[in-house]
C-alpha cells in the first residue's frame, strides 16, 4: 500500500515545472520533501493530492488510479495542509477545525465535537477554540488548519486502509517549540496510526532529525531519494544549493545529522 506518483511531468504556462519525477509515500513513514525555492516541492505535493493536471505519468493510491476516484473518496483517504490556507469567512476556530469532518456527513455531531476537541489539543490550539479565526496570528492559523487536517485523518478509520497526510511547510510560521511539536506529531501519526506523512520543509536540520526518508528536488527533477544520511551529503547539498555544505553527526542525538552551510566558501 502506498501513495505513488510515477514519472510525473507537470507543465504550467508552457513551462515544465516537474519532469519525470517519481515519489512514493508509504504507511508508517515520515517523508521530507526538500529543495531550493522554485524546485517544485509544492507542485509535487499538489500533484500527489490529485489537485493538478498531469502532462505525463500518473498517481495511484493503494494501486488505484487517483484520478478515477471521486473527490469525496479521495478526501477520506488523504488530507492536505496547504502552505497558505486561504480562508476569509468569519468563522470561529472551532468551526474551521470542524471543516475536517465535511467529507464524512454521516458522522454524529457529538463524534465531530470529540474529534475537534482532540485535534485542538494535539495541535496546541485548545485555548483558541472560541476565538475568531481571522484574528489569530499566522502561526496560530496554521496550527488551526493542522487541527482541521487531523480531524479529517481521524474520522471513520477503516482497518487496513492507511491515511496519507500531505503537509506543505507546516513549520514555516512556527516558533522552535511548535516546529518540533508539529514534527513529533507527524512521527506519532506515522508510528501509532500507520499514516504516511509527507512534509515539505526548508530546514534541513529539522528534516534530518524527524524524517525517516528524504527526497531532494532541484532543476525540476529528483536529485536524491533515501534516508537522511544518503541524501544530506556535502557534495549533493553543494550542487543543489550552490553553497559549501558541512554534515556531521549530531552532538546530542545519536544516529542523526547536523547540517550547516558556509556562505564564505
């Protein structure tokens, strides 16, 4: 079982954005998607979510073509956290989080309430439930949408059918404690609920600490795909980012790496 994008080519305004890119997300793993600005990370995530037309290749969910699934069925199996959730309606935090239950109209109201309460705690927004969503900070809004995705992922689980979570830069607006909390949550979902979690990240050290596998994109293609120690190497990083890179064992976390760049080299 997996969410698979195979030999994907995506074009926009006559330009190729991704070219012959393959990506597999399996249950029980946290997959980090890395690369420079404009490398196509968000585009690949959107393609795996079934949100973009493909010029070539295909996406399958547990071996079934994603584009042949009704959108409601897709929403029951995969949940997407966009980079910049657009929401202009005057809604409370509780109402926004509850939107995660929309694909499941048969859920009883008390069940939805329980899911919302649990997701709010896990995303650290329980103290904000009665607040107007529009008045929150950017980081708080991001965590509210994370809670919404958690509701969607937790509703009506079916034995033997893993959920796939696609998170686009969920740590971008967060302070360091919340960055680590979000990624620790991703790991718990992968380990405890057998979810496959794909996360777009820019911070290589967060990726090295929390991800099981990494895909590095550059120049519209996959540069490297594998465990952190195979992807985060000085030659690969220098070619990809155009800066000298240094990679050493993490001084505090056994088996993890620490990365930094030398801007003067």
